[in-house]
């Protein structure tokens, strides 16, 4: 609910403070008194696009502050949260317009963009008038309005989920078909490459193993002759035989020398043992280096083949096995592609069918609710003296999307048999006002938490029709807040709160004031609206009668 509006130096307003109340608030005054300036100022602080020049002549800047009271679960709190602002039960919107055109805005003393103001505006205020393109006259919002009237939130959620599932299934199929095109383009390469890998079957670490074995065998070929000579020099024909002879001779002499050669014989024994170890070690090496020329050739051939394959595919030799698995996987995908595409197509078709079913149920609900809305509208139009008019909610096919496959438009014909068209194309000023009011009454449940503003919604009507308009507005204001700018005394008399907008001239400058009216002052204002400039006793009596009847 809008609780206060503070305007400073805007157009012909120098300073104005208004405290609005729940229920039906009416603003009256002579033409040109400044009633539209109040709406311009409110639109300015809400971020609406309007007049370019708003700052009062001679002032450095204009400023508007609007205070709203909202419930904890009000949609405005979601906007605040998304903008990084704290939730609050009170919203203080302030916007300044400098004389050079620059604009700055704050919400609860936090600076915000005009876009944030406009998002908040959508949750706080709804304006209805002959030139309103933000509300009921905007065909882009008609489907949402019908859905809110119909209570189709569950069906819409189901349809959106089905649309998302269908889109994902189609994307998966498209991706698989694109991959298949790429795979078929390299099919010959894959089959040839996999054949090469299957034939060679390289293993991780195999290159190092083969290279080490190759170098060992190559070394054996070079040193084999030296090792044979060394083995011969250490054997019976060499060192071993000579040491054995020396030991035998010394043992024979040691007896005659009464053990004098014991030390020498012990040393020879140790030498014989060390010599044996040397012979064993050499023998093992010779056995290990017993190279088969055919084996060396095979090792080199495999080593070179692995290295050539690694160079060919631009990968390290140790990564060949993993690369081969990748190629085998791609080839397997190619070989299974037909069955895979059949499966994905089946999933896509099922998702399409689910979406079509959900969208059809939504269309059925919308069509049924459109008929109910049309019936409700005709009931509302009759007391507004438009019983011959025809209102029709047109539900027509459109391109499928997340919210279904229906386009919705509110159409009217002012007389039976006349062609139907958009609200703002067919109806005259007074008719349009009454269509909008009737529609708003029918859709009143869709505007929870909004302050409803009607700008001369009663233009072009009078008498009993104006009274019917006022009573519909009063009905809308029951438990809510409605602001009405009106020239109709019948509407003004039904207001729970009444303000008069008037002009004054001060020091050669025209200024606008707004004053709350009570008792006698209110009777006089309604009498003026009934009789014009000259307020008669009869007009006052008529005004009292209107107030008593309200």
C-alpha cells in the first residue's frame, strides 16, 4: 500500500506531502489543476518513462519520495533480494531529477538503477487509463492475466517441465547426429588406425624396456670377446691353474720347513676363494649376454615400430595404449550409432508427446477459463450501460514454447455483429474506460498486494453509469487500496478518502496544491463537480444526497 507521497519542485508543484489510506482514494479538481502531475511524479519515482522536463522552473532539482508498506511475503521482497538489498516491511523510494536531466534513485537509502525501480513498480502499482500501455491494454500480458484468472500455475509448471525435457531430448539427438557426421568423416582413418594398434598392441613402459634390452644386447656384442679372454685367464689354463700349482708346491715344502709357509698358504687359500667368486660373477654375465642375433633384430624392429607409431599420431610412446582405447571407443560409437540414434529418437518422440499432452491440457483450461471470463465480463458490462457490447478472450494457436502453444488477446466489439478488435483500437474513450474497469473487476484476484490507480477511468460517462463505475471501484478497494483521478461526482462521493487538487498563483508563478476534504469542504467540491463554477444550494443538496447514498 502507498502510504505517503512527497513531491518537491516538480513541474508546478513546489512542495507537497500526501498521506494515502487503504480503500478508495479519490482526487478531484478542475481541468489543468495538476492531477496528472501527481501521477507523473509517482511514475517518476517508480522509474516509469514519462515527461523529459519535470524539474520546476527555476529549481536546481526535483525530488519525489514514495513510501509503501508491504507484507513479508510481498513480491517486492524478491526484487529487493535479487538486487542485493535487505528485505523490509517498508519501502522508501526516492528519486532526484537534476535540472540538466540526470536522475538518481535510492531504495531504503541504497542507490539503485532505474531498472530496479521499474521491477519494484511492477509489484507495487498498477495504472489503468486510456493511454496505459503497461497494464490491461498491453496484449503481451493478456495470457498471463488469463492464466492468473484460470489458476493454471500447476499446468504451466507441468508444460514447462515437458518443454525442457523435449528440448533436452532434441539437443541430445542433434548432438549425436552431429557427432555421427564427424565420425563417418573419419571412419576410414579409425578403422585403419585401430587395425594398426591391434596388430602392434603397445603397452605402457614397453619402449623403455625394449630400449634397455637393445642397448644391453648391443653392448654384449662389443665386449663378448674380452669377457671370453678374461674367463680363460681366470680358468685352469690361467690364474686358477697357476695358483693351484703354487699351493701344491708350497704344501710339499711346508712340511720340511716345519710350518714356515703357513701364512703364505693361507693367503693362497683366500686368493683361491676370491678367484672363484670372480669366475662365478663373470660366468653369470657371460650367460646373460649370450645374445641371439635374431632376438636383437626382433627387439629393434618392435622398438622402432612403437616409436614410429607414436610420431605418426603425435603422442608419447607410453600414451599409445590409452590413445588406442580412445580410437576403439570412437569406432565402437560409430558401429553402434544406428541403434543409439533410434534410442535417442524414441526418447525425443516420447518427450514431444508428453509436451503435446501437457500443452493441450493447458489450452483446454485456458479456453474454458476464457469462456468464464467472457461471461463474467458481460455481467460486469451490463450495469455499466454496455449490455450490447461484446467481449471475447481469443485463444489462438501460436508457436509452441515453455508456456504452451496459445496466444491470448482480449478483443471487443461495441455492438453485436461489429468486427472485433483490440481494446484500444475499437473502443472510444468512455467505452474503453468501462471495458478496462469491468476487466479489472473480473481479474481483481490477480492483483494482490498492488496499489491500483485509475486515471479518469470514468471519462465520458455520467449519471447511473458513473454511479456503477464508482461502485465497481469501491468494490475493488474493499480490503485493498485504489487511487482514482476523477471528474465524476458520483465516483467522488463513493470515495473513502477525498483530496482536492487546485492551482494558485504566487508571485507570478502558478503552483499546484492538494488538500484533504472533509464534511462541508467535500460537499462543496462535489457540488462544484455537479454544477460548475457557481455552486448553488441545490447542488449542495444533491452532493449531500450522493454522499448519503454512498
